[in-house]
C-alpha cells in the first residue's frame, strides 16, 4: 500500500480509504467489522464516515454508521492505528431529522455535531473533520451550471473560526471540505491564511469515469494548494463494476434497492458505462478495478474512497491498487471520455 501526505500535514494516509456509508443500512455491524479487519490487513489506515450515514439518510438510522465504528474501536482498542475522518451535515430537504432540520455550519451546530460524533465514535479526537456540503446554494450534488441566489448563510469566516476553536480544544486535528467549488475552496484557504486559522487539507468530491468535472477547475487547485482530492463514488454507485451492464438490475444492489439514486442511471450514463465496461473486458481487466485504478492514479488524488457491501467486492476493490493501467487502456478511456464527457455530473 502507498501512503500519501494529507495536505501539508504530517499525516500520511493510504491511497485507498475505507468508505462506510452502507454500514447500518445495507450492512450489519458484524459485516462492517469484517470489512474493517480486511482493510486493515491490506494496509489501509484511513476510514471515512459522517454523522449523516448511512445513506439514504433516515431518522431511524441516523448516525448508526458512526456508532458501528465506535463499537469497533471500543472492542479492538486500535483507534490510534487509524486516520479517522467524519463530516458535519449541512442543510437539506432530506435531513429534517438532524438538529431540528436546521443544521447550519455555525458555531452552535459545529459544537453539537462534533460532540455527538465523538461520543458515537468513542474517541477523544477526529483526525479530519469535514464540512459535508456547503450551506450556501451552489453547484454540487450533480448540478453543473451555477445559478446565483441571493440568500443568507453562515459566513465562511464564522464557520472556520468555530472549527479553529475545536482544533485548539484538541477535538479535531485537521479540517477538510466536501462537495465544494473552486470559489469556496480558495476562499477557505484565503481566510485561513489571513486569520491564522486551520487550513483545509483535503476536499472530498465525486470523481469517477462518468464524472470527471473535478478536473475542470479544482484539479489545479488541489495540486498547487496541496489540498488533495478524497474521491468519493469512484465506481459511480457500482455502475462501473459491470453488474448493471446492458440495463441489468441485480437484486439487493444499491440502485435496485433505492430509486432515489438516479444520478448514474440516465441513458447517456448507461451508454458510456457500458463502453467503459466493454473496454475493460477487451483488455482482460475487471471493470471495477480498471475504474478504481484510474482514479487512484490521478496526480490530484490523495485517497480513493472505496465502499463495498460484501467482502468479495471489497477484495476486488483492494486489488485495484496493484493494477497499473497500460497506455492503450488509458487511451481507450480518453477516447470514450472525449466522445461522452461527464454524462453523470
């Protein structure tokens, strides 16, 4: 396993990060424990979660994922072996069950969310505490074009000052962004430099063969500012694994189970996805491993967040790290991307 610097910090994280958003919904605690054990054996030292998990978010399952991870730490006593990342939720229609439906990114909410996460995770500190998505209306979660809206939202200065207080208190070591834009990323960095507050060390955004929009504005920021990408949905909710090839809908698969996940199921996406899967098979590659290897190899990626609902999937995902894509395969990927760019932003 390769270990990469987390921003400008002294921490080094594995090039693959263990994603957890299915734990407590599609996975039981015992299944989650088995995944943690296997990931650790493979050399992973980085695990990512969120107060909102599992997904889809429901009041009945709110924070169950963090509870599972906390139970692991309590039983195994290996908290210090992990770089632990979690996130505070922002406002949204689907999370009315979180802090009375008003989870802003202000001091009150940051303190409440962080203390709740620490309790559930059964730890005294979180290594990387991320803003799950912006409080302001901007282009994330599949929206490419920016549509300006006059609105009130917590000033970025107030958010960062509150995070600084928690860093000084020792509850978090570093801060990160998620689902952020180039403007938001650079503003947070500018404010941190001007005020001497914590400098964001990472940005967790979607990135996969079907959605390479990160490359347009944020890739340069990630490299030049050393705020690397933590790539989520690298398999586009499993679409790039090949199990949905030709319109198939296997039982118990995420897109089959949850009709709300339509981001990767439009006709253009299905067409491009089938082409990527065919390309992999033409070269004797596992489609999922090809897709993951591409993401991990990008120079702006700090860590690739892999998720699985069973150990067989996890094993294949872990094996992707050993795969080095040939020039011919990379050329094939670029040809498809040029023909069908970003069909699932």
